[in-house]
């Protein structure tokens, strides 16, 4: 393999695939990035067996010569060092040449780097997916759906299935669900897709979706998603992002979401968020994060928290609407703040079914997302 | 105590003094911020006994009413929570009232905070310094001198005196020295001060100087420095920063700085820094940080590093001047990069006294700073 490539093109591709490099892999080949060069272009691949990312650099793009391949071939280079050095090469042009026993020479300006390359034949082969089930979604919409749900997955490895987000597609509606048993986030969107296409029970690791979000470009591009037997493939222009589905069956959460409320509240999202943030500061010192919400006589609500050592924070808030029974409820303010951060509506709805029952939080402007938090059972 | 104060003024003062609050103090009163209010203004104080910071808010400044004191008095409030909540108060105006047993009420907008205050009588009294030895220095100049030296102090508690920077003033020249026995940084500046004023052997903790740097405003203000028996006081406008000197006598480092060199080098600072940075990336993987510098036949130098597992980085650099003997030397590239980061001159001078002897690095434009690094003793 012998090629000349623009540093910026190489760097962008390297940064994209680097997210799939495992930092703690015991299999040496997986700590590398595979480079394939042929007469179509240069392909970079990294894989930690759960995620694989492939980035393709065409020889030319928009009249610009990105790369010239003098001799086709492949090599695997040590990722950690390669990712850092590519950023810092002194010249816009980079020459890479693979010699005997995969010894690789990299030249850029006066810099000469000799790297111990590995045999590309040892690198895992990416799965070939049945492309029967394919649908498209705008990149920023997918990012938003991930953001709406991913914080609610569990970090506990004792219930591996709950470290993922449940995906389903039915009648053109794509739906995400995430829960850690104390809270739940759901999000759905109507896609312009073949209504006969449907799947359910697809669970994708929350961590993987976080990495995927970082690779989705800011420009509004369509992403093609291929759902196969045990793998999902995201096609983002020249980047292919493969992930394994999580094994196991996701619990049915539909029944725990109440639809009738004893107390209903509509209020300004930012005012509530700021007030809870202040109460959280005190509750954090107690390490409980418990904040209380109570209806007050004459209308409105009160947000409060207290600490035996430090004192008390309380604040009355005006509300847009308040109907139903009087209420006094306690919850984990960190969980509530996580939800309020992603509510993309000036006003929000909160529904209560009693001091010991789930709290439902929804944006007021649309029905695309719904969040649930279990209250704290306190004695007073 | 009862007062009304602008949130921004209170916040700025709180952020300044917060740097002296100890996060791991076992003495409860030291985890607080003391507030004193009287007819001149409001004073905030924090202390961890090594550092004390006091910030004064005058009632009026530039026609703006900063604070109104309705009733003089004092209280100590829990710092960690107070620092965070002041930032997030909803209204520009904050009311603070101290009641019985130092119970303190804070009102801002609809937010009501009740805090358990502590008795200000228990708070340590700040030292009263003999103001015989006072000199002034521009804030940005002091910041720069700290930056030039503070990275070279040791982090090892086994030689406490070397965790500090040695200060001396002689014939109007203020000089700083820092060393961890592997490297040394010095910096000096001619001040417009009474030439009869002099001191030596004053050692101030590097960590304290780091905190001081953060409090020095970006605007170019003169700082008055009072050097007393065992304390140094920095007066920065309305902020007073007290620090204890470190106990012990600082080693004499003047004799280890060579003045005659076997090889002398002048070259472009950024080119050298970039080349060493690339070589460092590889040496870092070996956990040694060893980088080599060699003169090459026909002029110029070569920077290189190697790793048995990964490979080799090498790069030839043009130099402006090269005189004296041929050379091949190895050093800790991290130490060298620390120095190159603070060299404020386009070209730099490096003097070598042999492969096993100190390396001297100086800016070429002025004689205000000098850095020394001991080379690695390697076998090849």
C-alpha cells in the first residue's frame, strides 16, 4: 500500500472511526485502525466487536483531490498513537507507505514516522447485513430522540437489558423507551416511511447511542438505518456505524404509565427548572437530592428542600393551570432536572396520581415525548 | 445584621474568597464564609489558615449603590452551598438578615433561603502585618512570573520546601526560583521600587500562587505586596490575599546553573515545540517520555523518539545558529514541553554542557527567564 492523502480528510475519518476503538481490549488487533486503499478510495475501519465504524474517503470530492493511491493494499495501525499524531502532522499532505512485515512509513513535511503495522487479515470482518428493513430519519431528529431518552438508561450492569434504549417502528411511528426502574423516558416521531415496515424489541446500548450522536454531523443529513437480525447499521454519508443489538427481552413498560391524574399542573419550564435547581443545591449536600413540591392555598405551588445541617430553601411559583386535588410529593431532584433539561417546550404538563405514584412530565406543545419519575416515599 | 446587596457584586466577592475555603477542613467554622456589614460596606472573608482572602464591597462605587446596610453585624455561612446558590439567585437584589442564634434568611425574588449560620467570633482573626516592606508590581507581570516558574515546583510532600517558589528582592530586582530537583525555572524583573528594600529566602507555596493568579484581575492593575515576618499580603484593589510563607530553608541553586556551554543552539521556539510534541506522543506510550536531540552532519538537529512496540518518530529541524561540539542527548519531553509553553520569545537559546549535564533554555529576546532540565542518563 502506498498513498498520498490530505491531512484534514484523514484526520476527520480517523476521529470518526476512533470512537469504536476499545481502550481496554485484550485483543491487540482491536486496538488498531484498519486502512484499506484501492482505486475507489481509502477506507478506515475500527471495531470493538460491539460497535464497528467505517469511514470512506473518496479519491475526489467536489473537484478536490483528497487522495492518490499509488499502490493498493491494507494495514492495521496502532489507534491511540495514530489518532493523536494525525492531528499534529506538520504538512497538509501525508504520505503513507507499507513495507515488509507491515512496517509503515508516514511522511509529512520533515516528520518521518515508522510504525509497527499489523496484518489486516487478522482484523474482524464487518457483518454483511440483509437490507430488507431500511428506513430514513433526519440526523438532528435522531440526535434529539437519543437525547430525550438516553439519560434514563441504567448504568448498573446487573440488568444489562436496561442499559439500552428500546426501539420500535409501527405504522410509521418510531418510538424509543428507556428506564432504570426509577424513571422512564419515551419519545416518538412519525416518519415518512413505508407503513408495512415494522419491528419491535430492538434494544441498542445507551453508550453506543451516545457515541453515534457524536458522529452524526451538524448539517441536516438523512441517515439510513438498516435493522437486521442482531445488528443495526447507521449510514451517515461516508460513515457506516454498525452496532450489535442487546440480548434479552425488554420489560413491558406500557402498563406503568398512568393516563388519569389526581392533580394536573401546567407551568413555565424554565421557572420550574431554575427553582428545582436551587432546591437541588441544598438537597445535594444531604446526598439525598430530595426536593418537595406542594400545592399552596390560593393557587400556585411551592418547591422546597431542607437539610438538618444547613437549613432550608423554599420558593413559590406561579402556574398556568392547576386542577385536581391538593398535593405534597417528594422526588429525586436530579432525575427531575435531567427531564427538564430536555423538555423542548416553553410550558410543560405534570400529572400526579398521588404521593406514592408515578409523576408524568410532558411538553405542552406536542405529544412526542413523555417522562415518568417515581416519587420518594417519605414519612412527612 | 440586615442588608440589601446586588447579586453580581456579592457573587464576585464570594467567588474571590471561595478560593481560600478548605474543602477538607475538619474545623467546621473554616468551611464557612464570614460576612461583616457596617456603615462602610460589606466584607467577606474565607480562610484555610494557610491562605486567607478578604473581599470588600463598598456601599457605593461609581455612582452605583452596591449595598445598603440596614443593621450592622456579622455571620459565618456554609461556603459550599452559599457559593453555588448566590450564582443562581433569581433577582438582582438580595436581602440577607441574621436572626437569633445566627439563623440567616436570604431573600431574592420568590426564593427564600433559611441557613444555619455560625458565630463569627469563632472565625480566625486575620493577621495584622507590619507594613515596612511594601512594593508594587503590575498584575499581568506578576501573573507571568508565576506562570514561568510554578510548573517546576515539586508535588512530592517529602520535600515540602520545594513545593514552593523562592522569592527574593535585591537592588530592585524581584526574582523567582522553583525546582523539583529534575528541573528548575527562574524568572526576574526590574521593579521601580525603593532600592534599599530587600528580602530573600521567602518561599510561597506553588498551589497558593496558582490560586492567587486566578484572583488577579485581567485589567492591568498594580498589586501592592507586603512582606512581613512569616506572612505575605497581596493587595488587589478591594481584595486582600494573605498567605503564610513555607517554613524551612530553600537549597542554594545558583551553583548548578552552568554559564559555559559545549554546544549552543538558537532556533524557532514553535518549530521545536511542535517537533518535540510529536515525538512525545510516541514516548508517552512507553511511559518514559524520553525524547532525543542530536546534531546532524551538515547542520541542523534531529528530534526523535522510539518505542519497541510502536515504532519511531524522527524529524530534522533547521536552526538559526549552532556552535560547539556534536551532541546526542536524551531528556524528559514533558519537562521540555512545559518550558517551551512559557517561552515568550520567537527564538530561543539552548545551551548544553554534555550528555549528562544540565540543559539551559532561555528566550532569545531577553534575559528575564532561565530554565534548566537535567538530561536522562541513557546507555545508547
